[in-house]
C-alpha cells in the first residue's frame, strides 16, 4: 500500500489561476483574507515553492499561488530534507 505524504502549512491570501483567455492571458482571481489558517496539503499537489508563494494544483485544471507564514527553509527541509 502506497501511503500519501502531507505537509501542514499556515496559508493566507492566494491567487487562483482559472486558465487562459482567448489572448492567452491568465484568468486570475485574487483572494485576500485577514488571517492565515492551517491547512494540510498532499505534497503531490505542490508544483513549486518560492520565498513568497507555494504553488499547488487545484480542481478542474486550476492552480493556486498561496502566501504562507512558515519560513522557506522549513518548507524546503520538510519536502526534500
């Protein structure tokens, strides 16, 4: 049995990428929240991590750029050691 791996992160405001318009521009939705909240994410959904955002896939081919509260080095260590 293959066991899924997860990471707990404290996430805040985010940008949802819904796809592209007929001029090949990203269709985005900016979501601003007042507080960060803890979420558990399957690491297979994580596409990349920068010092400001963690990019995850979402339903129906969408992607989400999440702001996170943790330190970049913490996330790097949790994901790759």
